[in-house]
């Protein structure tokens, strides 16, 4: 990268820097990428082992003047940037200004032909290094900012979808998912029959139906993180209040049996899922964790009539039995279904199929 000529006065000397170039910007490695899809925000950190700043200098003092080439090396350079997409009035996505910063761990400097002014230079060496870094920093940030933001906006402009600026695109995706759940017949949701048996009594729950499974929404962040050569995606969604009905029967040692129906409510169901994908694309994605949480369950016996001790017993045990039955009916099958879908994903083949499209996109952006 070419840097414009610079001039700076230090104590007892003035230095001019010309034909300055920065080398090594392309030799970076990604430390991490953290994306919040709901907020449309991405944080990227890259590290460069060394950046070389080379050019010509002239150093003038009251009684002497010298000039020559110089080479300043920045060691262990760390660059972090935060980029965000927003929805414009016309519904189109657009990248905003990228907030970036650059730091380094150490610096070395070599200036030719210092001669008599060498001792003077030693006195201002720290100021020279800081000045050069502070001077090139805005040019690097401006160049990267303009290039990346320009490329992003050029590509997102080709997205045919238009989004309302009152709701994030990811939340719009969830609204499509709610419709899909209803179309697939999962709302209302039929929970398998369940029976709980002890030496004293048996409880049977049959024809359990849950209504409201399609009321899910984003609870927390939806993130994609790349660290240590592994990509992690996590999503946290939950439902609103669910309602349900079931038939119950309780039997006390074969001596007394009662049956009836019950309606109940579940405050919420929360699901937190974490999926990993190694950057070695020969490996398949894996469900790292799926955590299911149920809110408070309140049950009511329908048409119970006189509340005898059997009905009171059912009211006391029914919420806990329903909790176990619902978790057992959703968590296990959901884990198996998600992992089965992931097992069928061949990331390497997907990349090969999309590569021509990606290459064409890169060519059109350059």
C-alpha cells in the first residue's frame, strides 16, 4: 500500500518521509469471526506476524542534514473490526461504516546513513515509531473500510428480498418457520401416551395435545463463531404460552380407579441449540448441544365435580408427569432429527457446487 509523503517535527530535528509503502497486509490469519445474525453484526479479528514500512527519509537539524532509506517493522499486528448491516428505507440491506482498530506488540527500526545525527535519532526513536504507526493507520483503515464495505454493498444489492426496517431479517425467517410448522401439522402437536407406575398406584396419560408450538420467536442471540478452526452456530428460540388437553386415569392397586380429562398451560418451551462444523470440510457438522427447558405447568381438571382426594392427587402429580412426558416427547426426537439432517449435509460437495457462483461473484466485484 502506498502512503502519501509525511513530515513531522521532533525535538531538535525535522523528518520528511517519502515513497512510503506498507508490505505484508495480505499475510494475515483469521483469529476469530463472531456473528450475531439477529443483529446483523460481525466481529472479525486477524493477526499479521509483521508489517514492513519502507521508504526514504530526510532528517534535518540546525547544523546538519542526512537522508537515506528506512525500514520499520511492526511485529505481531492485531486488527479487529466490527461490521453491521442495516435495512434502508427501500428495504435493502446495506453495510455501515466498519469500526476497526490496529495494535502491535513490538517495533524495530533501521535508518540508513544516520552518521553524526545517529545520537540525536536515538533520543527521538520512540517518537518516530509512534508517528509512523499513527500516520499509516488511518490509510490502512480507510482502504480496508472502503474496499470491504463497497464489496459487501455490491453483493447485498443483488439480493431480491426486501425487508421491513422494523424487524430483523432473521426474525422474518422465523416467521416463515412458524408457518412451516403449522403446514407440517406440528401445531397442535400430539404427545405420545405415557404411564407412570409405582407399587401403590398407576397413572395413565393419553391423547395429550399441545397447541402453540408455532408461536416460537427468538429469545437470545443467534451467533456464528469461528475459533480454533471450528465453526460454531448457536440459536436460542422459545414459544409463547402453550395450551393443552389430555385424558388421565389413575388406579390405586386395582381397588379404586378414576378417569377424566384435564386442560393445562405451559408458560413456555425454550430450545438452545449449538452446532459445530470443523473447517476440515471432509468432516460432517455435529450437534454439540440441545437444551430444552419448560416453564411452569398449571393443570385444571375439567368437569371434576366434587373434589375428592383422588382428584386432588391427580392435580398434584399431573404437572410433573406432563413435564416429563413433554420433554421426553420433544427433546430426544428433536436431537435425533437435527443430527440426522446434519449427517446428510456434505459440506465439501456444497462448496464445490457453489464455487463457480462464488468465483463469478468475486470477479464481478473486482
